[in-house]
C-alpha cells in the first residue's frame, strides 16, 4: 500500500481565495458598469460619465453608482421617455441579465487564485 502525505496550508489558501474573490468582485463590478453604460439614459452623456464601480475590500462587496442629481429619478421613474435603447433601471436590469456572467467572473478568479 502506498501512502501520500498532504500538507494543508489553510491560511495561504484563504489568503489566495480572498485575493481572487476581490479581483473577481472588482472585475464583475467593472463588467456591470460597462453593461449599464450601454443602456443608461443619455442626453449629453453627463450621467453616463458619472458612473463608477467601487469595491469595499473589508466586506467583499462592490457597487456600481451614478452621481448626478437626477440619477435616482432617471433610474426609478418608469414614466420618463428615453432615446432608443436607453432605459430606466439602467443598473438593475443589467445586473439581473448578467448575474450569471458576473458570478462566473468571480468564480473564475477564485479558481485561478487557488491554482497558485
């Protein structure tokens, strides 16, 4: 009977998976930002240019936000008219439509970090 010895370095694995998760979350947020910019209402592109993706490393969370005084109304008011291909819910819809892709982006980065 042959024997194998395995050494488990849990701390290193956790560090690596956390780094991979952060990288994946950042890439996923950037993907969502890019997708939302395709449908954000556009008049002079001020709203589109205000979009940012941020990552909170402590909580392993990300956010995509737009920073104009009318961003919330444009996002929430379903009665506003927009140019062809532009829409309200310009963050929410791409998030729902791309949830699987974003999850795969994150998972791929975690897997990559665990390969060493």
